[in-house]
């Protein structure tokens, strides 16, 4: 019985003897081997053939007409990781600290092997220990401004591709919006309301769409369960406020919301090209900015609008310090510079001027973590604001549309504040090219916001994927504080074209 695994072996003509030796070793264990001699040819294979393991030489040519580059294998690994989740081994004449540091900046970093007599056996052992590539069903639900709903179902690791239109009744949509409005305010029975909304969304998608229901259930079965799904909602602003993330699974034996079992992401279409995802792109030091907006009191929103009162946040500085320590601990391993905190000093609060100055710095902030108050109103999303300070008990609102242009080079913006994932924030941020925004749909207690932030970054550093990190954080918050709305409130908004 074969191992039913396929290895892509990428080595140039100068390593022909080593390539032949490694191929023979793997094939002796009934492992299929595909050999290629340059980056372009290897990437073509990755796009066309399911690969379980990738092994590349450090010295590699970009294409058949170019000479090999001393570090061409690193460039190949970076691009390969964006295409394939398969484990990668980089084979080098020597394994240096500089090489390992460069590789550490790649998502799911390659394993580095040195060329010696033990290499064939070590590579074989690594391939044999590799688990089969996971299956995944990507589910995309779209709603355009005109109210037309469509779906796409795509399999990864198995052949499955279905798409079609969804017949969504206007009356049902209005009911979903009414349920969402009831959830805006804190209710003792919010769990029941949230569950009712989740069931209503399932009914909305299934009652008039038998083909979609049958295809979805078939896709989930082929993906080997709901845990191997990823749901994306790409909706226009007219439908944005519906809490689509409340959707239940189509499987009756799983009564919890779908987002407890698998990643759910909100996407916003934009004409602006997105930045590279965090941990992607060429190696360079990554920068983290932590904004501590510790303020309370009366906030003026502008002429014609009633002022609001924002209360003290006793856990806010604790959260910012915890996030700083987390980034500091992984700075060398993940390629971050020492994180910078602004606003935590009583003598230097986060004023509008300081906020703009730090966002305008010439070097981009890859991660921006804001902790404080924010303001959002459904009636006027353009009023969406972060609340900063002009001094003790002098909070002031800064419109997100004034700040978003200075955040456009960021890769992840985390808004640890109430109502910060609503349309006024999400659309403005994503339109500027920010690939990922984490926020909260409703109000959130600052002690639970602190816990949520710590969990999120720990899981982000481990998995190096924002959607997976938020899903695991939701699941953990659901387990720890099921009666609190934090797990149901957190949202990930990403950009799509």
C-alpha cells in the first residue's frame, strides 16, 4: 500500500545528483515525486496539482531563462506559501541564524535542512510524518446593492464547485433587520434573540432555495464536517447591519452558531488593491502600534448632534500593557520590532494631534491596536469616531474617515471598543486597502475586551492567520463566558475585490 502522498521537489541543474538521490529515497517508500528545476515551473505545478509536501533548494532560478539566485529558494517559499498550505522544507548548504530569521517571517515557516549524509533519511521521515492536507469548503454568500443574492461553494482538497442565485424574500430580510435592532441593546434574553436570528438566517437561505441546501449539505459532507468550512459574507451596505454571523449550521445536531465551529468572515468589496496580509510579503521588520485612549466624560459630536457621556475604562491600560508584552515576547521569532505604546502616560495622553502624528510616520504600522471608546450611529454612519483625549476628563471625537487614510499601509487594525465593526468603521477602513479589521458589533465590557485581545494575539502568533485566530478566540470566549455577548459581538472584516 502506498503512502498516497505527493512531494514537489524543486532543485536546479547544479543539484541534479542530490535531486535524484532524494527522489529515489522518497519513491522507495511509494511516495509520488514531481521534480521541477525553477520557481516558475514549480509554482505552475502548485496551482494545478494537489501537493502534500514541498522541498526546495536554497539556490534557485526564477525561470528557465535566468541564472540561479543564492536565495531564490526563499522567494519561492514565500510565494508557495500563499498558494499552498503544504509543509515546506528548504535545503541549504548550511543552516545559519540569518537564514532561520528570514524563514521565520514566512507564514507556517519552512523547515530548514542542511545538505549532509543524513538528509535523505530526515526528509523521508518528515514527509511520512506529514498529515494529509486538510479539506475545506469555502462558502461565499454575496448580496449586491440591488438586493440580488448569490452563492459560491468551492472545495479545497476535493473537487467541488457549485454556484447559483438565492431567492431571498424582502419580508424575511426585514424580519432579520428587526431582530438585529433588538440585539443592539443589552437584553437578559439576548441568547434567545441571537439564536432566533441565526435560525431566521438559515430559513431565509433555505426555504426558497432547495438546490442551495442540497449542494451545501453535500459539500459539507465531502469536506468531512462543518469544522472544515469557511464562510464569507460579501454584502453591500444596505444589508451590512444584519448580524449574518449569527447563522446556525444546517446540521441539526449542532445547535450553536456556525461561527463557533468554523471561521466566519465579513468581506467588503473595494476598488482599492489590498495590502499584503500580515506575515506575507518580503522580509522586513514588522511594526506594532498600541493606542491607549484612556479618557472619560462628555464628548461633543458636532453642531446639531447631542453630546454623549463615555465612562471610565478601568481595564484599558491593563489590556494595552498585556498586548505590549505579547508582541515583545514574539518580536524576534516573528520579525516584529519592539511594540510602541502611545497614550498610556498620564502626562502624554492620546490627543488628536499625537494620534495623527504617530499614524503619519514614514514607516508603516503593520498592526494597529486601538483600545478605548468609539461612537457609531446607524442613522449617520459618517459620524463613526474614535474617542481620544485633550487632557484629563476632556474626551474628543476623531472621525474614522479622517484617520483611515493614514492607516492604509496597515495590515491589521484591531479596534478594541464598542460598535467598532459597524458600517461606519468597516467600510471606511477597508476602502483604504486595510486587509483586515477586527472590531465589535455591539457594546463590550472592557474586562472581557482585555481577555479577548490577549486570546486573539496568542492565537494569531501561533496560527499566523487572522481568520483562524478570531474563530479560535470566539470559541474560547464562548466556552469561558457564554452568557456574555463578547463572543457573539466580535467580527472580522476583510477586503475583497
